């Protein structure tokens, strides 16, 4: 979704469809009849009923499209209010946090990240107001209390005139495990391994390399 431009009046971010010009004209005619105390116009009522049914079908189609896209993302995705309350959560989030969506929606984001400071939404909203994304590495919490490292990318998500936050959490567990395994390998190997910059300056190395260097 374009972070700079909110959705048009015809559709908001959650798939709700606003009345179109023809529908507004029908509603205006109905309001006039009610205000004037006139009798029901069968043709008007029939047209209005058909229009409402069309809007209902369109709204349902948009809702299904939103749900399909939202749940197709393999990473946990949360929609969060500017105050830090979870408004929605995809299926990957339910699986990652091991909690049903219904148990998290409406709660502060501390439910999945209790280590966040109380004013954590301030820097996030400041970045989004500059049309930037906000990236941070934190430890999220599962329903059983265990923690796992994540890299969270936050961006603007417009719901009509309201700017909310869409946060995608990438699980870093495998990356951290790979880093630890790589470090253990460097420590255990009996051959010297050095890492140098383009200018030949030594950036780092394992213990064997520094022993050889003296």
C-alpha cells in the first residue's frame, strides 16, 4: 500500500466501500420522501434495495481479498493503533505467538513484547509521519512465556482518515543460531582465520590467527 497517500473515499484500508454518486442520489431521494412525510415510492425502494445488495456483495468481496492477502504473508503481521493496541493479527502471528487472534486483539502490544518502554509508539509514529519505515530488533514473547528474536518493520496503514501501523516481524532465531555456530567453528578451528578490509586492515580473526600473529 502507498504509505504517502491514504486510500480513496471509495474504499478504506479494511475494505469498506463508501457510497458512490448514484447510491448517494438514491439515499438523498429517500431522505426527501421521509422528510416530506410522503408515501413509499416502490420504484425508489426497489432501486435502493438493489444498490444496497450490490454494495454488500462488493464489501464482502473486498473483505475476502483483504483477509487473503493479510493471511498469505508468512511472517507475523499486526495492525496496531497509534496508542499501541493490537487491532488485527494474521494467522502467521497466531502461530508464532501461540495465541488465538481473539486473545490479542484489543490488548496493548506489550502482550507480545513486554520489554517495550511505555513511550515506544512515539518514535514509531514520528518516523511514519516522515513517510519512513521504522525498523527495530526486539524479543517477542509466545503465549507460554518463551522469547524469540525478531526484526520488526513498521509502516503506515491507513484506515479511512486514520493512520495506524502495520508491523511485520521477521523471526531471527535461525540467523542467530547460524551466527553462534559460525562463531563456535572459528573458535574451535586450529587454522588461523583473518578478516581484512579493502585496505588490508585486519578487522577480526579467530584465536588461532592471533596466536600465529604473536
